[in-house]
C-alpha cells in the first residue's frame, strides 16, 4: 500500500531524480513549453510551481533558494523579471499538463507541460504554420487546376480518329 507516499521515483536514484527535475524545470522556464512523459510532467509541475511561488516574494533569500535549484543565472533573472510579473496575481496553477497519447517506441504516455500565461507564444507559432500550410495548399491547387486546363486543351486539339 502507498499510504502517505508522495512523489514518483521515476526509476532513478535520489541524486539523478533531483538533477532530472532541475533540468526539466530549467527547460520549462526557458522554452515555456516542453514535451516529456506524463509522469515526469506531473512531477515537474509541483516542482516548478513551488519555485514560482518562492520567486513571487522577490527578495534576495528567495532568489538564492531558486538559484540553488536551477543553476542557470539567466533563467533565474528571466523568472524574476518576466515570468513572476506575468503570473504574480494568480493564486497558483501556473502550469498546465496536456496528455498527448502514447509514444511509438515504448508505449510511454506523453504529455506537454506549459506555463499557463505563455500559451499565446505557442498559439502565434501555430497560426504562422497554419497560414503557411494554407498558402502551400492554395498554390498546389492552382498548379493542379492549371495542369487540368492544359490537359483539357491538349485533348481538344488532338485529332480524333474514326473508329471502324
């Protein structure tokens, strides 16, 4: 029975698990959205939310506590300067985990973990890709229509043979 047993071991030793979660948290804060397994995403969610809650205080002690975990000075600066002001009024729930299905190779459940208020960045990129796809599809259709028109004119011009 797992009564009162918190957290997932993720098949790692304690030090490896700590390093993995730190790396995932750093990547999430850098890219605002990452794709990983569902178990790692759920574990990272609590880890990052505690860091953001500490960062909301904004004092030197909390900066040092966050720096002790993240090890990347630029990401810590970005956390305190950009991320915290954007999510500062939220009472929690700074991240979102979206399930993607299973991975082809080993059947592991995959998920996307993202910062909630930064999904407009991903939406803008998706809109750009959608516009490009629509443009390519339109060009392809135009070339197909042009080819059909040429085929039709070629068929009309060719001499018809009388059948006996």
